[in-house]
C-alpha cells in the first residue's frame, strides 16, 4: 500500500510540474517573435504563479521520485522505469538552476529602458531551456506511468464475457 500511494503522489506531482513547463513550450513560437519591450513585460508580469506553484510541484516531484526509486529498487522492471523518471525530473530541476535562474535574476532587475543588449540571447536561453525541461518532464511522466504498467498483471482490466 505504501508503494501504491507513493507512486500516485509521485505521478501527480510530476504531472502538475509538467503543466507550467508545457505551457512555456507552447508559448515559445510566439514569444520568439516579440520585440524586447513586449518580451520583458510578459516575463515580468505573467509568470509569478508559475514559480510559486510550479516550483513547489517540481520540488515535490524531485523528492518523491527519488524516494520511489528507493522503494522499488528490488522490483524490476519498475525500478528501471522509475530510475529513468527520477533522472529526468532531477535533470529538469538542475537545468532550472543552471540556465533559467540566472536569466530570471537578470530579467527581474531590468527595466524596459535598460534591456540588456544581449536580450535575444537571454530570451533564447530562457525559451530553449524551458523547451528542454518540458521534454524531460514528459519523458519522466511517461516512464513513471510505464513503471506501473510494467507491474500490472496481464488481463487485469479485461472484462469477463458471459
């Protein structure tokens, strides 16, 4: 029962952490065409809840996937899929701290009249890192679901026909 509950929590937190990442990915094509002033205004006004709620879900997903790897370590093939999911969740989180946090700090301290000359480089770093994080989180969610499917006995969901 502990593993089932922990799996459910892990899958839910991973799915919830994917929501803002996927939103960033879907916004990317349009945002890559915006001029600096509009891009900066969106960055500074649109994403407050993304960091607050998305960050909490993501930290929860990192913690729960690591614990889940330990819980299923003796249950192949669930272990392999869970390890892949954990690696992707952790990689997405590390990417935030390496490539996104510095851009966020720069943008937070920038006024429209003081947009850095290399703002397009900052935009590219921000947008492409979010795209990579979305892909990592999609893979993580899929791997975690496969970890459950791999342990589901064949015929579990088959209806009996009389």
